[in-house]
C-alpha cells in the first residue's frame, strides 16, 4: 500500500494518484535514480570524513597526562 502524502489515505501499490484527494502519489523514476545517486555520494563523503578525522587525530600530539 502507498500512503498519500497529502491526506494519508492508503492506496494500492500501483496507484499513480490518490483515490481520495486525486493528488499525484507516484514518484518519478528519475527522482528515485537521483535519490539513490545522492545517497551513494553521501555515504562516500561520510566515509571520507571518517578517514580524514582519523588522519587528523593521528597527527595531533598526545595530551600530557596529569597525575592527581
């Protein structure tokens, strides 16, 4: 079932428009493709950020420990 974004009506999985409010509920394939590409880019950037943070941490001098 596909939930209408506007009225929250449950529509059949193959519906293109909501049977109650007549609004478009189908997501164009081009947007799905773009979303997937952006998600892959986001994941790659997150991994790169983790790597760079690890490199920065490795370059930082260790803080001296203070005995209490």
